[in-house]
């Protein structure tokens, strides 16, 4: 059973008010709120176990190292990777994608080689490839989408040539909520001899992910979107592929032996983890993954799907509403505009009523261009949101709409 009242007690921030109104937090795609177990894990780590990892023989360093490496194993099982050597800790999705662009790009891409992304990508899955284009002269190709927000699969397949080396796509769009058919995308990429990176920033918080089943070559996600802390994320890569790639950053932790003439590198995953890792973050992330796993990803997913469908249904009754993203495969994100009201005005007025939504281009300007708008309003749901909150949101929206 899913006891929302109990679950909400785990998130202290949900008890607070904004302008004397109960907080209705619907900006979960930007970042999720943190359960007490996660914030406790952080303070406990600093208060009782803090020491740098992988270098001390002393008790605290060894204990901190154990927790850090246990967190890696926890992440491995969460996304069902084959080996913990395939789990690289990063600062977040953005760093993971930049790592691949830099390192895979260095090893395997040369002038004229092609990388495929999609129209619905977040800027963090566009700009790293453009930087690589500036450095190396690669070609960036874009999968078109239909009006409902589905990838055009024929258009996708038509993009491949002999020069296509990598596909990099979002698992779930942070604007449209579309759940992309990543397993099929991977099959097609592999049939053309290309690798595939899946941006899991918006999938890991919402449903169970299995990197072996989807057969992606890389998978990136952010801890802070899945109830963990900021500043920690994960890049998964297939071991043989990671092995064949050069380091991303140089420094401590990533070396085997250094002389002024020559340096050899550590084995995976340390080769890609230069410098003191965010071992407090990894432990807190593992705690967050435990939290959602105990609730059950399937149960979370069912709750959020129901809430999203309910929100769409309620919103549909408002005159002048226009949705962006109406795929049959849709996750916990609802992007919309209403009549001629500027989303910024909408967001500001809703905020005064205690309701937090996101407005703007959502770091997906090419997607805004696809729909011919500058900005959208977006409500996004998490495991702790309730139907009563959706009702409050819809009522507030109706009130604001009538003011214009
Ligand atoms: N990819 C997708 C699909 C995202 O939604 C985001 C963040 C990122 C990558 C980048 O993640 P980061 O943790 O490295 O910053 N998306 C959003 C959003 O929708 N609103 O704020 C951040």
C-alpha cells in the first residue's frame, strides 16, 4: 500500500508554507525534495565518519571508503549494470554527457563523423556535441518529432550513414514527458554500427531502469532528481567501451604510476574519477536509492502516472489550455500554455498562492522553436504529490486565468 500521508512526513520541506499558503511543489523535474534519511545520511557522514577515501589506512578513511564503494554497488544494482567498474561517479547528468563527448569523442570521432540527437533534448545533450563539433568538425543530426511529441522513428533511421558513430537521446523528455523507445533506438543504432548514450535524468526518478535490458552503451543520470543530493551523478558505460576511452580529467585517484616522463592510469572506474570524489554525496545518493527501492519503483511509477493522467484531465476543462506533449507513452510532466497569458506571469501568480511550477524554455530552446513558442509552463510530479495538490493547482490556475 502507498501511504501518502506517511510518505510526506519523510519530507520536512513539504510541511512548510509559502506566503502563508501550504507549499504545493510541482517543480520536481528541476529537482526533487529530499527525505530525512538523505539529509541525515549527509550530516551523519560529516559528523561521525568524515575522512578522504581510497588513501588512508586509518579507521575513518577505511570506513568512508567502504561506504563510498558500497554506494557504487548500490547504483550498479539500481540500474542493473553488469559490474561496479561500469559505474562512474560524476557531478550529474551534464558532466556525464560532457565526459562522453570529450573522451569518446577523442577516441572515436573525427572530422565528418556524425552524432545523432533529438529535437527534444535538454541543452546539456546538445551543447557538449556542439563544442565537439567546433573542436573536431563532427556533424550533428537531429531526429524530428511529431506534434504529440513522439520521435519520428522513420526519420531517425533515415539519418544513419556510414559516418554515424553515436546516438545521444533523452530517455524521458523534461518538457513533453515522452518516454522514448530507447531499446528500439539502441537496436537501430547498433544495427548501423553506432553506439548509444541514454540521458536518464528524467527516467531514473520515475520508473525502474535496466541498462542491460535497454542495451545502451552509456547512461547518465543526476542524484538530485532522484531524491539524492546535488553535486552527485552517475555515468554508466559498458566496460569494454570505457576501457578503450582515454581519461577525461587528470589528477589524483585516476593514476596507477606517475613519472615526469610517463603516467599510467588506474583501472575502471577510477580512471574517470580524478580528484577527491564526492563520497558524502555517493553515500547520500545510495540512501536515496534505498528509499525509493523500498517504496518500489513500480509503485511510485503507478502513483505518478495516475496523478499525471488526473492532472491532464482536470486541466483539459480550462478554456484556452494548450498542452505540449501528448504521447501515449508519457511520464510525470505536463507542459502547457493557457490563452495568451505569459507563462512567467502565470508562474509568478501561482507562486503567490504557494504553488511552485517551472516556466521558461526549460533548457530546451530548440524544442520551443519546434512548437513556435518562447516559453511554456510546466508542472512535474514526484512520489509525494497528491490529488489534492493537483486540485489546488488547477483551481489556482483557473483563478489566475480569470484575472486576465
Ligand atoms: N537531461 C535532462 C533530460 C534534464 O531534464 C536535465 C535537467 C539535465 C539533462 C541536466 O541535469 P543536471 O542535473 O546535470 O543539471 N533538467 C532540468 C529541468 O527540467 N529543469 O531544471 C533542470
